């Protein structure tokens, strides 16, 4: 292997390592605006509907996710959300987008699950 090919190989490995490290660093701030009550546990008994909503973000450097905004697209306002959990997922497409842009894209998927309870 020539010196020039070795340098290119080293640069490619460094780029992959940097993209992988940046993709693996996730700080998440979960918040909710007015409209729906959100709880990480059960607030009230009643008929509930389980939900799973997935949202993709790119070029978002705040790490903030508005759970109500995501769920409002499915249920509107006036719904109590309970047993809510948020998972941050990295798809193959997210990985390659982050790799090609050297982590600038900051692409990831959020999966919000829980139970929606309507007021009686």
C-alpha cells in the first residue's frame, strides 16, 4: 500500500469513527406545551388506547422533543397521555446521513409510546 493510499484509508477510518461517535452522543430534553396532560405513569383509570408515534428530525441541535406536538398530530388536544416513554433510534439511513455530513445533519428518529385517555 502506498503512502497516499494509506493516508486516504486513515482519513476514511477517522471519518467513520467521528461520525459514529457523534451519532452515539444523544442528550434529550423532553417537554410538553399546553393542551394535553402527560405522565410517565398511570394518572387515571378508564378506557385507554395504546399508541406509538415515530418522528424523524435532522439538523436539530437542541435535543428537545415536544411530546405533545408529536402526539397532537394523531389525537388533537384534550387527551391525557399516560405511561409515556420516548426512545431515540438510529436507523441505517440516519447513520449514513450523519456519516456523509460528518455529523452535521444530527439525524435521528424518536419513538413515543404510551396510552391516550379521553376525558369522560
